[in-house]
């Protein structure tokens, strides 16, 4: 598994987890629930950081993925955390991420028939097997 494949997989996992953390909420209840807001924003930061690490070559091969929007959202959540627009966070979780996941899956090794194991994923990122994300270890 290449580094880009591992980062694409991290992006897909983070997007799915952000959506899972918002489950059971509609827009209004989400806007009143700081724990879900925080959890979804954190996963969006992971998504953006993984996107930032994708090679320019892969980005150019997949212009359908909104790379700048993804990394820009990460930057806002990290550097302008006091200016986060929570209704926009809800839109990202309820509209943008569900649309993004199929794009990531179409670009990822798992959807291309790869049998990459969690340890191969960790190894591609230069990590030990103890760092395998829980979502991969299932």
C-alpha cells in the first residue's frame, strides 16, 4: 500500500466517523450538542490533514475531489476555531461528506480489490502496528 493509498483510507475513515458522530441528530439538535460538534470537527481535521499529505500527482488525477475545500476546512478548524460556523459544519457532515465518501472509495485500494491489512496501512505511513486505527482493526 502506498502512502497516498494510506492517506486516502484515513480520509474515508475520518469522513465515516464524522458522520457516525452526528447520527441521531437533526440540524437543530446538532447545533445544541457540543460533544457531537467537537467530535465531528476533530474528524474533519484528520480528514483535512490526510488530504494535505496527498501527493500533487494523485490530486491532479482526481480533480473531482475538492482538495482545497477539505484542507481549507481543516485550517479554519485549527487556526480560526473561534470563527467556526456551526450550521456550515452541519452542512459538511450531512451533505458534503456523504458525497465525498464514494469519491474517496473510488480512489482507494480497498475499492480496487486490494487486500491491504491494517498493519500494511500502518507500515505505509511509517508507523508500528500498535497505531492501527480502530476502524481498520474491526
